[in-house]
C-alpha cells in the first residue's frame, strides 16, 4: 500500500484549527486588553486623537505577533489612505516582515521538497544562506547547471497552510461580527473577503512570475529600468527563478551625484506612468525594497506580486484625468471622477462635489512643481468623495495609491521633480499614440 507523506502545505486538521484559534484569541486579548485601558485613560486626559495615536502602534505590534497572514493584511490595509485615518496608515506602513530566515538545513529541505531529484540537474550550486527573508518567502542566490547566476524566491514551507488557516478563521470572525447590530449595513464580509483575496494573492508565485514577465516586456521601453528576467523552465509553483541582480543596496542612490538621482527619479516615474497610462498593468507595491537604484545607473523593479490590470475604460479615464490635470481643467477632472466612480450614493451632493473637486484641481495646477504633493492632493480628493457620497472604483484606487507609494522616493531623489510635466509625453502616447 502506498503511504502518503504529509507535505508542509497539506490542509490543517481540526486540532490545529482549535489550537490556532486559541492562540489568536489569547494574543489578541493580551495586547488589546491593556491597549483599551491605555486608550480610555489617554482619551480622558489628552483627548481621543492622542489616544488613537498611541493605540495604532499597539495594533501593529499585535499584527506582528499574530503572524504572516495578519502582517500581509496590515500592509495591504495600510495602503488604503482613501478609507483609513492617516495616522493608522502611517503606523501600518511601518509593518515589516521581520522574520528570521530559514536555517541553511531547512532551506535545503524546502528546496528538495519543491524540486525532488531535479535539484541536482537544475542547480550547480545554491547558497542556502538567504540574502533576504520575508514572511512568505526567502531569496537565495544560486547558479544553474548552465552556469547562469539566478535568484530563487522560495516560498517558506507551510506558509500556505498557515495563512489559509488564519484567513479562514478571520472570515468566520468577520461573518460573526457582521451579524452584530452596529455592523448592519456595513459590508464587513465583502471588505474582509477582498482583503483575504489580496493576501492570498501573495502566495501565488505562478502569477507573480507571470507578472514579472509582463512588466519586463512593458517596461523595456523606459530607459534605465530593469525587471529581472524569469527563467520559466526552472520555476515551480513554490519557487520563482530569475536573473540575479548584483549589488542591490537600499542606499546606493544616496551615494550617486544629483544628476544621476534626477535621472533615477525621471525613470522611475516614467515607468509608473507607462504602466498606468499606456499598458494599464500596474505594479502597486513599489516601495523601497521592491524598487532599487544601482551604482551602475539602473532602476530595478522587483516583486510584482501585487499588480493590477486596469480595464481599458479605466485606463483611458485615468489618462484623461491626468491630461486634464496637466492643463488645469478642473471641471473635466471632476466629471471624470464621477464618471469613473463605482457608486454615487442616492443622497450624494453631486453639484457640491463637482465644484469643490474642480477647485482642488485648479489650485493644485497653480502650485510650483516642488510644492505639488500627490498625497496631499489625493487625501483631499478622497475626503471630498467621502463627504459628498461618491464611492471611487476600487480598480482605480490601487493604481492611484501606487503613485502615492513612490512619491516619497521620487521627492527624495529629486525635490524639483515635476510630476505633471513628466507625465505629459507618456499621457500623449497612452491616449493618442500607437500602442
Ligand atoms: N532577482 C533578484 N536578484 C537579487 N536580489 C533579489 C532578487 N529578487 C529579490 N531580491 C532580494 O530579495 C528581497 C526580497 O525580494 P521580494 O521579491 O521583494 O520578496 P518579498 O515578497 O518578500 O518582499 C529584495 O528586496 C532583494 O533584496
Ligand atoms: Mg518585496
């Protein structure tokens, strides 16, 4: 009789579910209990805003203790400046996957589980000491038997099972909470489902590898931008094998002369615009760590796990919005926001929104380039939408947020960077040019 060996990604049993639930409840109570007391005391003495400022970092600690599914969910939530208070987003942005790498022996075991006997035929050498380790994967340097130097992004053994279990529990929890009277009418289950889907997406390495291939082709036209080439025949559902990029260093740009830094800024921003306005396929997670500048003058784009495909309609609307922003036509921009929205509430104040939105665009247009802030602009726009009952389309929010993610990086590289001027040629290409 064939004996089936349990694999690290097999579904969990009932005992594991109960133990995990117990641990989640215990950790949550241990952190939130004292946090609630501290909140109440601070709110009494120093007011609610101060109490929340103290509370958010504790929430971040809680998520870190709860593990990868919660860390990833927190990271996704932290990008939603359209929905959540800025102080909470700032706190969530500090969530790091600070997880110890697998030991060399465990990494070797994990690789053997993925490749079986093929390990020796595919790889001439593997450096089992990870060069980077996140909560979902570790990255290793290796050499193929063809002699080519590659990076292996290897999923942690068991992470799939652990995250699926946690998300299942979170969904159950959400269903319970949704039934409580204060939550009637709030789309708790839908929001949690969307969040879980985004988190699960991080586990899908076949899609991530396909996203890298697509981005590499799309961004080939942007000077200096480099997306590592995937080696498809060596990839597996749990491991992405790609060209190894040497000398990635988060501080490389700071050692470059300012002329080079300005070029970096222009290339990175042009890459973003190319994705948004020309291809409609957008890497939504270009924070430092996924976007590197090298001393050999390359802009390296990694980690395409969180990428979004815009529909053709939304891509064109997005481009039109920016075109009209570049010429300061506030009325057109306001009309586009309404046209692209997912829903206009029955009690929405449409006229009020159109007026104020147009005014925001005109005011922003008059600002000198260095004073224009996308974050400030978007925060005000989100606020207007909320107050006037216009619900933005989620497909449009993520790409917009993706621009916000790189704004700080661009400003650091080149404080004078003109976001609207740099957009112009790409917009013209995306809107009127041959694709
Ligand atoms: N192709 C590569 N060549 C060299 N280093 C890489 C490569 N891909 C990833 N890395 C290193 O591994 C780190 C994590 O990779 P990433 O794909 O961003 O994983 P995660 O999903 O854990 O963020 C990167 O910041 C980079 O330092
Ligand atoms: Mg990354």
